[in-house]
């Protein structure tokens, strides 16, 4: 087993890479690995996973990620390698042998290399260390500030190792090899003087002094342009060495992408004598801020000598054009033959720009007389490619909608670079021209406030830092929205930032406030949606009716009234247009401002109500499908309303884990959807959406379910439906019992059986009586309550038997067995458990079978059959542990510890403590 940080965060097991999951789970794993052997607090992990305000249930999300990682490690038999992921109070601790972590092995090899006397040995060790790198450190993790800082430190260590290896090669007289190592690193890190100094030295020692001087002058210019400083002592000393005796400097070649080694077509002779160096770049937007990582990615993508094409892509208003123009301005000197620019008008009110029109502009800028410009686009394109075949040009093609718009305008020279901006990914251009994609997303919280300050003035943002952060949050980090918000404040000096934040808080006027003259978020989004295919546009408008945070193809299909296949195609289109973000397999979310825009597209109240009703019924149908897999054979949670519409298709669940995982992932959205149903006057849907989550309620009973169920109870009373009220009271009472709020539980549970009886709900009455018995049994020392619990369970058993419902009968017998056991009636307890086990089908819940075996084991002990009782308890504990039912394991091990031989007790205590620790971990929230 191997853990990797030097590249994508990954775990390699004996059978290959393990499926870790989404970026935030990888981020959590990365922080645990970076601090291996030390406790990492939940607060630190929250900071790692969310740059801005974490979600309300951040702790639960973290707990879920840890649970998934622990299961993944268990499947890979990580414990046999000495790997353990444990919980320590409010923190997590990952313990593993240091040799399993590539970052530690890298550090050890570099340390050994530093100490090696022989240059060959030193080089071998450092080469082995650098071979561990599989790409940028922490590449697949979520780029939070903590992880960015860690990645920067690891990259610094890598560059130091590169420099040490180059020195080792040079000490061994392998100057060419040292130069090959340093050349690409110097290009990738032009401001790192130590790399440049090393390259100058080895080139000089390899009798390539003129190239050494080129490297020095190129670095000197970059330092002057970017930082306004002169070369330091180390680089200056290397330069002086290169100027020493025996050096014959040649005229340095212009900076920029190197020429290709292959032959290119000569320019047409009539234009070769007068090479124009045009500069068609428009003025870059002022107050540009941030985007350091994106600029670096753009520089990296533009590096090379094969005429790279780079697509800067992102949603409307995110600042693609600003980034491209600022980058082009900063790198203008790298393109001595000029810079060309064209607005393709792919997302504007004007018609798309015609290729022949743009080619005429380009050819004229390159010195072709107007009378010599070909009339046809094909001929003009041929001449453009001939003219650019030997030039080093930068071509910026802004606002492209399709790859077909771009292809005629691509230069031919291997030293040319083309930067395209688009709201789509232009995958066709990736396929046809090996275009490299640089995605750009919204700004983080800190950069958003800084951009506000750049446009508005730091004095106003510094005076109201909290309000500035709130405005930035309501703008969703979208640069266009931030600039318009700043403009609105600049035009109203009497407004405070707090005033604007209060106004932006109102969703109905937010988009109107984020518009200034011809610039605004809504108008930018309108231009994006105007070019969508009809079906994608219809699905986008339907998504505006979703009250939750996430959608999948099934919920999108329900909203649009179509099929999941149609929805999947539409969602892919919306992702390509950057109107949706895909956060996981078949899981999408909308930016807040995009959601508001979509919500305003459909003004028909009847269409909105119909779409949401389909969504409510989709939620209920999907949850029932998950219940059937999570708790097979159980009594339905409720009957469906008469006007329920079954969706065209419902998600399939293949395992209990998958079903419960769906409930966990959708809990927040289901709460928002239930609230929307309540507000829309659909209480009969709202309470069902809440109650149908009961398997997840049972699994995470201490996760604050009471408020959800209290709201559902109010819904049932709004329906004046005793059936519904008894169902919710039964579940709510059980939750309160588990939370230790026994008297509150009893107050609700005593009303539930009568309501169920009034509604003719026999099985609901039986279940309510069982839950009432459980609450009464909470005070086992009270003989009166114990007798009442036995009576309630006996009544429930009679009702279930009369209804011929094996599941509810088994439930009643299970709890009756426990009541008899508490009362010291061991034979009756054993018989009740035996009868229950005889009723259960093979797929009956493991938890129930484990508890029944436990009650039988305790009953046998009470009857004096010590050996048989211990054997039954051991079987129950083993099954509970094998299936992950920790509560049952604790119960059976508690009983087993009382009768086990002294030699067996240490192992039993260890297993008992481990199960309790897992329960505490799930209850951290």
C-alpha cells in the first residue's frame, strides 16, 4: 500500500488505485497525510474543505468523508500495513508507517543525497527522489489556502532537489545532462534566480556560453518587467563567469516560444522585406486583481514550440477576457512579431463575426495592402497561414461560441500562440487542434473583497470589513457582479456597504441591483442562454423551480416533465455552457446568481406549481425506493396521496449503503424541498418527504431530527389527518426517546395509538404501541411503567397477528422479549425471541436479528445455561461487527463481558471500545 501526495492525492492498494471519491474527500485525506501521526481537528478540516463560510452541517459532511475513507481502508486491508484512522475527541488521527508516504520517502532520499560524497551516488539518490513526483503536489485536492500553502512548500522542496541534482551532474562532469534538467524548470519558474544561475553556469561549462548569456538576459528582463529589480549576486556571478576568457557571445535570439526544428514555408517574397509587428490588443480592464494561479496555468499551457492553442473557459462574468488581456499585455515582449486580437461575438446581441472579415483585419495588420487581400475566406486563410508560418505572434480570440469560429483564424507558425476565451469548453477544438483548457472560476472570499477594494477604494471596504465580506458573498465571487456592486456604491457615496448588503439579501431584487447601464449579470446570462438548444433552455428554466441546492438527472427530469435520458443530455449542455457545475457523478449545482436568473425565466405560476409538484412526488418515490433497499420487507411508512404521480423513472439503489448514502447526501435538499411544499400549501407532501427518511433517522438518530419532525407534525395537523399525525408522532416519539427526552416522548407517543385507531391504521397503531413501550422501558426501575410497557407491546402483538403482518409482529416480539428480560422472566424472553426469529425472512434487518440473538443469550444466562448463553452472545457480537452494526455489538459485548473467562476479556474489551468509538464518531455532530 502506498499513499501519494506528490501529484494527484491517491492511495495505491495491492490491486491498483483505490476509488477515493470527490476532491473534498481527497483534500481531507491530504491534510491527514500531511499531519500523519498527529491529531487533526474538525475545525482545521473545515478550513481545508471550505474557503468561505462552511455549510450548516459541515461537521456531518466531514464525518461522512471520514466514514467513507475508513471503509475504503478497511476494504484494502490497510490495518495489516499498520494504517489506522481513529477518532480522538473532536479530531481525527491517521497513523501509518512513514515509508508508505511518498512525501516522506522523497524527503529521506533528498537528505541522503545531500550527505552523499560521491557525485554519482548523490545524483542517483536525488534522481530516485524526483521520480516519485507524478505531477503538481496535491493536484486533485480542493485548492483551499491551507493546501495551497502545503503544495507550495512541497514544490519548493522539489525545486531544491532539482538544483541539487543539477549540481551533482555538474560535479560529475555531465553538463549537458544538467542543462537538460534545468532548462524546462527555468522556463516554468522564470523568477527563480537560482535555477537561472545554475543553468547559466552549466551551459558555460558545456562550452555553450552564448546560450548562457541568452538565459541571463532573458531572466534579467523578466525580473525587471515583473518585479522591477536587478539580478541578485548569484545570478550576476554566473553571468560574470560566462563572460570570462574564451567566450565568444553571439547575438541572442528574441525571447518567446522557441522556433521549431522542422522546416517551415518561407513568407511570400512581396511581404518578406517589410515585416509588420502589429499590436491589436484592446485596453485590458482596470483594477484587475488575483488570478495568480490561473495566470500561471495559462503561461504553462502556452509554453512549448508547437504553436499551442489555449482555451480560457468559464461562466459569464467570471473575467475570462480580463485574464487573457492582462496576460497578453504582461507577455507582449515574448512575441516580437506582434499581437492580434478579435472579438468573435459568440455571446453578444450582434451577429457572429465573419471569418473573412476578421482575416482581412489580420492580413492588413500584417502589412498586406488592401488590394492584395483575397476576397474569399479560404484564400485569405491560406495567405494568413503563409504569413504566420515563420513568425512569433500572439493571437487572442475573444468570446468564441464554437470551435468552427476559431479554426480559420489559427496561425500556422510553431512559434505562435493562440489564446481563446469562451463560455464553453470548445471540446471540438481540443480534439482537432490539441487545444489546452484553462478553466477559470469565481473568486474566493479574500480576492472578492480585494477586487471590491480595487474598484471602490480601500478606505470604504476597510471601514466596513464585515459588510464588504457580506457583499462579496452575495455576489458569489463573480467578478462582474463585484464590479457592478462597486460601481453602484461609487455612484451613491451616501450608501454604506451594509446598506447594499441588506438590499442584495433580498433575492427578488438582487439581479436588478447587479446591473449598471449595459453591463450586468442578468444580461450576461441572457446572452449565454440565448444560444442554448431548445431542450437545454427548457431544462434550465425548469431548474429555476428547484428550491434545493443540488440536482441530478432524475430531479431535473421531474421538473421538466421529461425523461432522465433527456435531462442528462440537457445537463451536459448546461455544464458545457458553465450554467451548471458538476460536483460529482450525476450531481450538479447552480451558482446562486444563476439560480436566481433561472428562477425568473418562467413567469407562469401554474407551470411553476406543476413542476414543483412533480419534484415533490419524485422525492417521495425516490426515498421509498431507497427505503425498500435500506430496510427490505418493512411496513410502508405511509400510503401515497391519491393524486401522487409516479415519476417516469426512479433511481435504482443496489445496496443499503448506497441508499443510506443518498439520504445523507440529500438531507439538506429534502429539508428545503419540504419547506417549499409547506409554503406552497402542500402539507400532505411536506410531511411525507420528512417521514420517508426514517431509515436515515434510525441510522443517525442523534443528528437533530426533532425540528424536522416537529415541522412535519404541524403539516399533518394542517391536513387534519389523524393517520398522518399518528405516523409522525410515532417516529418523533422514538427520536425523542433515543435523545433521552423520555417525558416529551411519552407525551407524543400516548396520543399516537388512538389517532391511528381512529384512522383505521392497524399497523400504525401497533408500531405506535411498540414505540410507546420502548419509551416506558427507559425507566426500567419503575414497576408500573414496566407493566405498562408489557401491556402496550402485547396489544401491538395482537394487532399485528390479527393483521397477519410478519414484520410488525416480529418488531413487537423483539421488544416484548426485552421487556420480559428486564422483568427477569427469562424463559418468556427466550420464547418471544425464538418466535420472532421464526417469522423473519432471510433479508430481515441485521440489526433486529442481532438484538434477538442477544436477548436469547441473556435469557439463557438467566436460566443458568451459561455456556449456551455465552455462545449465542458471541454469535450476535460477531454478526454485528461483520455488518457494521456497532450499537448491537456494544449491547452483545456488554453482556458477554460479564460471563467471559478472564483470558478472553482483553480482546472483548478492545472490540467493545472500538465499537463505542465508532458510535461516538457518528455522533460528533
